[in-house]
């Protein structure tokens, strides 16, 4: 696994919060309020595209209940009458979730567990996941390799730097689909290989793993309510609220450095 570019020094909590707000990873984020509410409504009306691989049954049919979870766990505006304009992610909640994610990474490293990394946002989060994968590999973990020959959703599962992604037409695609993770887990079972002890992912990759009973940490935007609902129900271990595609992927580097330091991990 190639060495990543050097990360900046790990920021303090207050420095990270300032950075998250300045780069709009948290704080006043780019996702508009009307988009958020539309996605909460679609989850509540049973649109499975917005369930991200989780099975929510009829437990979340009121979009106001979904909004309440998102206000509590992500920090969006809790006023149901706020229908348009700016919405928010609370950077304190982001950092708190990063601390909980770090505890999961540290536990995996201490136990030298099998860990699978995956992202539906390769244009933004590939380096985040790849750096964490390298750190855990150096700590003695087994980074799970996806079996070859998996073709979900008319594409293919491939891996870069230990991170599973969805490729289609010679390009890495943004996907919310749980099907790639479902095929990975099914293929591991067919070949007699153990399931991951931990999945670190986002979108349907994370939701599907959690639904299959795998410990899962997921990064999630304020318009992706399912992972926060899954965390509220105890299916998903940690949902980290953040804008999952800001203008430059390098903006996530201080966050990655903070996460590694909190997990007592290193890539150097």
C-alpha cells in the first residue's frame, strides 16, 4: 500500500472546529435546507434509495421524527417551519463523532481486527479512507480485500489503497447504493472468508454493513438521514456528520490527522 502524502500536524479540538467551519465541512454547509427536507420526506415515505441499505420498516414514517434525529445528531436547524435557505451541521457534533470513531479504530488496532474500508464518495473521501486503512494495516490489522468479479449496478467493485469503490465506464462513481457492499459480504461468505469485524465507509456501503450486523462507522452528510437514524436505533455504531464533498479533498486532511491522533494511530 503506497504511502500517502504527509498530513498536517493534528489540530487541537478548537483548531479543528475552526477549520471545519472555515472550509464548510461543518457550520453553514452548502447543502440547502430544501434538499435536506426533501430527503427526510423521502426516507419517511419509504423510498429505499434513501434508506442506504438499512431496513427501517414503518418506524420512521413521520418526517418530523426524522428532522428531530437530524437536529440532535447532525445539528441541522430544528425548526420545522424553516423550509428554505441555509442549513447547518454542528461542528461540535462532528468532532464528538470523530472521537467516537477514533475509539472504534483504536479498538480495532488493539485487537488486530479485520477492517473493510469503502466509499461512495471517491472524489472527496478516498484519501480519508485510504490513510485510515494504511494506519490500521501498520498497526497490525487485516485490511479486507473485496473478492474479484463483483459487478453490482452494471459496474464493478475495485479497490485503491485498500478502499473499495464502485467503478463504471472506467470512472469511479458517486453511489448511494447498498448493492456493492451486499455483494462483497455475500462473496466473502461464499468463499469461506470471515466477515469484517469493522467497516468504515459511507452511504449504502456503511448502511448495508450495519444492517448485516457488522460494526460500522459511517461518514454522512446532512441530506443523508438514514445513517443517523441507524445510529439512533443502535444499528450503526457511529455516524459522523460532515459535508461529504467540499470543493477540495485536501480540506479533509486536518480532520484525518485529528482522527489518527485521537485513535493513537500513525502512518509515519
